[in-house]
């Protein structure tokens, strides 16, 4: 698998599927999938336990494929590229927004 371009904490926009057009913050990056805050919500039925004596219905985010989201940079979606930048300990790889060429992090 190639380098992961989306990281935890990034703002992304959904480009396909039932939540197309919605934006959110990445909660977690899984194996080829991402969890995005408020996107792809599912309903889970939880059984009563000592930790949750009442049980009931829980709404939570389900993973969405990483290819179905795009990074949002300054309000616009963009692809992400990589370049090397000189650092204190030699060259280091940094992410850049392909539309503007600006360094993301």
C-alpha cells in the first residue's frame, strides 16, 4: 500500500456516497478506511451491561473508504502530494496541497 495521505485531525469532504458534500474532521485512520466525525452514521443496539445498565440504541460513525474523501485546504478540496524539505536533521518528507503548492504540515 502506498503512503497514507490523510491523517487524524485533517478536515475532509466526502466526494461519493450517501453523505456526498458533507465535511468533517478525521477521528481515526484505519486500514484503507477513515472515521469522520458526523459522517456515515449507523445505529447500533447495545445490550445492557454493568458499565451501561440501561443499554439501548447508540448512534456512531462507521468507517468510510479513504478513496471517498478529499482533503480540504483553505475551504477547497485538493489532492495531496509529497516533497522533501530541509530540516535540522537533514531532508524530511512533508505533505503539500497540489492546488496551491503550500506545505500542509
